[in-house]
C-alpha cells in the first residue's frame, strides 16, 4: 500500500506543472479541520491550486490525475506559528526578526526581511508544514528565541537595554512553498511584550509600561483624528514617531490584533482588562499560567498561541507552568494555536507538540485545529488557508499515519496544488554521507 | 550485539577498577606492601591526591522497595531484544529475571501490565540540571566557570542545587540517571557528576555510588568566542588546540612527578611529594584511565583532531557530545570506540550546528561498533528522550535503515550507560543490574506514551496516580502548582 502511494506521489511530483492542473486524492482518511470533520474514505479534488471538492463521494473529474492514498491520512498543511522562518539562517549569525531603532517600533514590519531561499524552509516543508506566522521580537525583551544551541546559550544573564519603544512590530503570514514570493499576508498582528518583557521596554516596571502603552494609544487616536494638524506641526507633542503612529492606527481601530506576549496569570488579566478598556483585539502568546484564568480568557473570546510543553518554572513569570495548561484552556473553550521551541530550525516539532498536547488531555480535533485552522483564523488567512474546504488553497499533506506521531512521515506535500520537492539540504547531507566507502571524497557526491 | 556487550563490560571493568570512588579500596590493597618496606610518613591530610580521591562521597540510599513482579508487559530490555508478555522480577533493588510468561513468585507485589511497556530507566548523558537550575535567573547560572579557559579544577557537583524542580520533571519523563556536566565555555570545563535521579537534601544524597568521574572538554565556537571576546586566548580554533595540548603537557609532567614520587616511596627511598594541584589531579585521573572524557564537539574535522590529541597524550575519549557531524566520520568514531551523544532535531543555532541531520544517530548506530546516544542538554528534551529517539528512529528508517524499537531503545538506555562507565550497573533489564525501570502506558516510541511508574533501584521514585510518589522541590512549595507538572 505504501509503495503504491509513494509511487503515485512521486509520479505526481514529477509531472506537476508550476500551475497545478486538476487532480484528486482518493481513498484517504481526510482530516479536514473544517466543518466536514473527519472523512473516513474521502476524496479531495484540486483544480488550479484550489480545493474544489472534499467528501466521501466527491466526483473525480474526467481526465484528472488520481493519487490513491490507500487509506493514508490527509490533512491541511500545518501552520508554524510564532516563528522566525524566512528571517534567519544561523541564529548566532543574525536575523531580521528584531531591530534597535528608536523611531521604528510598532512600524517594524517583518515582511521586508523575508527570504524565500532560506535553507530552513525546505526542512519545515518536508515535515508537512506549509504556512508560517512570522513574528518579530523586541530586542532585549524576548523570551526563548535565543536558546537554540547548547548550554552556552542557557542560564540567563543581563541583556542589553532595548533601543526601541514598547512594540516589537508587525507579524506576517507566509507560505512555505518553493517559489519567489512567500508572503501570504502582511501586517497580521502587532506584537507587544507584556510582563517582564514589557516592563523592560517600559523602563523597568509594569507600572511604567502599561501607562506608557495607554498613552501611546491615546497619541495614536489624536494623530488619526487630525493628521493634517500633525503635519503642520500644530498637534500636541506625541511620543511616537510618525511611522509608529501610522502603524498603530489599525490597532486602535480594532482591525489589527495585538499579539500580547504574556505569561503570568496576573499579567494575563491585566492584558485582558487593557484590551477591554481600550477596545483592542487581542491574541495571547505564551500564557503559561493561562490555566489559572482560563475562564476569563474564554469569556473574553481571546485566543492563545502557546508552547504546549512549557511545564517548568523557568522564570518567575511561569512558576505555575504545567503540561495541563493546553487541556484546561481548551476545556474552557479557548481557541489555541501551538508553537514550538526556538527560532525556526525546530519548526517541524510543531506536530509532535500537538501530539503531546493530546497525550495531556487536549481532544484530537482541537489539537489538529491548533496547528491548522486556528492560526489561520487568528491571523486573518482562514479564507484561504487552514482547512480542506472547497474554495481554499490546496495546501495538503499525505501522511504515512497519524501526523502527530514521530514514526509517521509526510509522504507528499502540496501547496496551492503544487507538489513540493521532498528534499532539503539536510537530506542531501545525509545521502552524501550514507555510504562512507565511496571511491571519491564526499564532495563528488551531489 | 555480543561484541558490543563484551566491549561494554571491559570498559565498565576498567573504569570501575580504577575509578575515583573505589580508589580507597585499591590503595588499601597496595599500601601495606610499601609500609612493610619503609613505612613512610603519610602526606598531611589533603595533600595526597590518591588518599583524597573521593572527598565528597555518595550518601545515596535507595528508596525502599518491595519484591515486585511486572506481569504481561512488552519489555524493551536494552539488550536489543523485545520480550512480549514479559514478566520482570526484581527484589532488593536488583533485577532478578526478565522472561516471557513467567508466573509471579509468592510474596511479590504483582503489577498487571498487559498492554503496557517496560524499559530500563532512561539515562541522560548530557544534563545541566542543578547547575542551571530553574528559575533560570543569574543567581542560578552555575555551570560555566568563565574566568579561565582551562578549569579542570572545578567540579559540577559543587554547583548542583538539589532543589532544582527540573529533576522532578525529568523523572516524570523516565530519567533515572543523569550526567550533570559543566558548560562548554571552557576548553576544559571541569568534572561532571553522575546522579541517581532521586530527591536528596544534598548532592551527595544523589551521587551514583561508584560511578567514575567524567571530565568535560569543549571544541569549537564557544571557548574561542568567550575568551576571544575578552581579548585573550583562545580566540581561534588553533588557539583552542594549543590550549588543550598545553594542559595535557602539564598533566603529563604532573603525573610523571607523582609516579616518580610513588616509585621512590615504593623503593623505600627518600622522596619529596609534588604539591597537589586540583586541576592537574583531574587531568592525571584521565591519563590514568580513571576519569572519562566527555567532549563537546560538533564538527567532524574537529572530532578527528581531538582524537589525535588523545593519542598524542595517551588518553581515551569516551564520548563526543552534540557531535552533529558524527555521521560524516561514523567509521572513525567506531574504530576508536567513541560514543556519540546528540539530539535528533537541534540544528542551526550557530555555524558549527549547521550540518545536523535527523538521521545522525541511526547512521552512527548502523556502523559496526558504533555507539549512538540520544541526550538532552535541555530541561524540556530530557523529559521526552523517548520521543527524540522515536524521531531518530523514523529518520533512520526513512534513510533506508532497518531498525527495530528494541535496538533504538538502547540509544537512551544501554549506550548512555556505557558512556558513563556504569553499564555493569544499569542501562538494561538484565539479572543483577539495578532495578531502574519505567512502566509506560503505551509504546514509548509513540507520542502519546506517558510514564506510569518510575523505579530507581527498585523503589518507586514516581507514580503517575499516587501523589505521595510525586516529589515536590522545596522551591515549589507554596506555589499554585505543586506536584506533577
């Protein structure tokens, strides 16, 4: 069964044109992550890069190529949420994920640093990841994004004072498809550190940061009401640069969510209160102590981006972290999106993290949603991404088994209907050195 | 398999025979001869490295256990075998028997384990628990003595905070033995300490009795970055190598002076003892084969150079750690009997991590004589070594290697025991070994598997359903979250 499937996938991959034609995946166990739920023996029909039909008895159009999945699992391509993918190659060498620029804080926009040729993208792609939410980090205020090495990078230590304002900048959604333009949607969220991270940006304490944050929003509203006066130099003094003021207009208008990086229960409550009083749309990021205020988060209708494995008292903000966090938030009715540890190299662990969440009490369909439709909804691309539904992009993965299991592999990955090459620099290295007894040095194998 | 077991046994014997913590007995045996000849005055307390070989002795006491029969489980024994419908018997802290279908003897506590899996207790050969304790505040940053690139005189056990809550989370993940290492900022970072993962009031309460000492060394970017940025040597890789060699020259000279001294004493001649030097004691211990080298080294070319250095000075490298390029020289590593302790998924943090491949461990394992280990170097990964191993297993199969789970479990059990010189004690479910074992609710290579019970020396160190067997550190008392996280 597997060899037939692989042969079919390989044939499709070889023959797939840049603009995908019509094809159908048949006899699949389809986990749609959409209203159709799970379809035991389903068909997915794709035309010109879009899904045109999903169902038990979806008709295969005449002339369509057919991939017989022979019972294999098909899901939407997974989301890598909260990542530096596209902005970094080697962490220690540098990245485009943060800047220290006094006049570019809220205005910082990750879309301009995206590199479609990054060696990280194929590594994530061959593991079934097809979209990513690329998130900026405040320099000097971030958590966890530098810790992708050995013990030399752990253990803390003083960090440099941040040289920018209260905002980390604007996130974007990208596609992990091979190609030249990977931007799916820019300006999907305004990233704002709260708690210790926000306190650092605010001068050293929460009491300064929240006050300064509210004053900034007030400035934005004043600016938005009368840009002409600002440009004539007739407005009162505003703390932010013009670029930052502009960037925050969609935030004060409730059109752009803030992605609030927040961990401690009391800080989560402070952010919920702030959002209520300032009419902000908010997504929580981190929320390790979210389980303590799960009902309040649920009542506010606020979704959460979280690392389901955060269970240690790593900082004084996460003293009450627990593996049960995801299950308790989910049970309270909070929509979750799962992230992973590190900058972007370990993005493929997203699917294992979803599996661990299930092992610790999150229902399977909720965990699947947390790596597909939920991030798509949170970051405004659910009209095109996140589930297998007619009209959406044909981003789908054929798996050898349960996609959360490490022993399962992605057998074929389609993005907008195009079969993606199932190779990466890592796999090329592996194959170069698999046989150490070649007559010529390894450099001749490529 | 047979070859490997033999090699492991030889290593264990060599290491145990001369190891620091059994040194006392060895001296007791040899001393009377010298005394009979000249009866020289012993050196003042603290000046003789042999007499003072174990100044911080283990006070470990196993948790009380009962004779126990785990019945009906699927056992991955760590010897390369899978035993279905297995009965595992242990008593007095030692494994008695593992066999299919055995009835439980009278007087044994019977654990019905149909559908469940049993493995040896997991061993993490690269941990910084206690020396980089949680919360990760500056006051807990005790793993890197970054004041000199060569610090063989420091011992990780003197930095271990036994109340680090992360020992508890690691135990929930099935980890029963850990090697706590100093960090990698120095060329020679200091001694590691092998711990039983049981709660203790002191680090001595956790020390694995009679485990050999280890010495951390580090290649590559970290030392040259740390000291280069201070404007001192090393600031390059060639500076690194000069630093190792200078240290070993000093060690060889120190050893010569002590050997000369002891030879003279043995002959009844007048002799003046060299002044004891803590750092050189440790390096001399390596040259004497008593202390095992655990060498942080990412790149293949650097590992090959470290092997040459070990030959120049006559010591052995027990394991390369991180070693993300081990697959490029898996043959050389096997030829030299060196284990590889690494992750599956970590890469790209810095240049020397760029060439990591998921199949590193299975590719090393596939070479005849290869010794592959999954380790954590991380307080999250240590909770899920089984998953990191599953990912490696999948990558190996994807590379076309035919690997069973019974083979792969050795990456987190028997092979790490070998790399710590304790394979005669733990790492597999074999009669006579310590009863360190884990009962899993599912196949441990599944993402959904969780530990149900963790035994250390036959005592219940963790039980998922019994709060009285879920240790809570002092630090966690009074928090909203106590007990199992």
